[in-house]
């Protein structure tokens, strides 16, 4: 059984996909995103799954996608923002190299805006993002090997900070 080189967690819009791809390039490994896996497997967007089946159904699909990716992928793995809500998923992350990419609310609103593709932020993004983070921040911190703030940093700077935090050398 393989294990990812690095697992990225954090809220929506923090840059997990962008930083994950940069990390994969710099480490000379593959990149995988569980949200992409879900979209490919389900043949519809995450927003459509939320609307059609609700959040509990999506979380069940997500839990299986994360379990599969953790078992199969040995490169950089990005998890959806809410993947850490599941206790079994958090247990699977124990012992993995997990980087929590963090950001503050002003940065989040700037990055996510009123994006309709983000179903959990559809009504009042600033308030809902704060509430999501109040519920999730301690879970991100619980699974994290390192916390890398992204506010006011370029994706390249965040990538370097993650490499430094994990003491990984480029390929």
C-alpha cells in the first residue's frame, strides 16, 4: 500500500489545487484531487450532487473517494474542503504528511466571492465562511503535520513554505 507524499487540506478557495500541482511538479510526483475524482466518477459537478442529493450523500461519496485516493496515490493529494469532517477520514490521515493551507476571512471572500459553484457559500459568503471555519479550523489543525498560511502569498511562496515545513527536497 502506498501513501501520498503530501496531503493538502484547507477551506475552499485556499489554493489546494494550484499549490498541489506546483508541489507535484517540484517534487517530481503525480497530483490528484479527490474533488476531481468525484466529478469524474459521478459525471456531474459537486454543486449538482449537493443540489440533487444533499450534503450527507455528497459526504458519503467523498469519504470513499478519499479512502481510495489515500490507498492508491503516492504523489501530492488535495482533499475537498469538508473531507476532514468525517472522523474515519481524520483517522486515515493520522501518520500522513498533511499540510493545512490556511487563510483569513478577507482573503477567502476575495478568492471565492459569490461563486455559485461553491454551494456552501451561496447566500452570505463572509458569514457562511466564518461559520464553516469555526466548525472546521480545529479539525484541519488536528490532522495537520504543518500549517502554512496563504494570505498575501503567491502560490509559489506557499509551495516553498509547504516544502520547507515538510522538509522535502525538490526532485
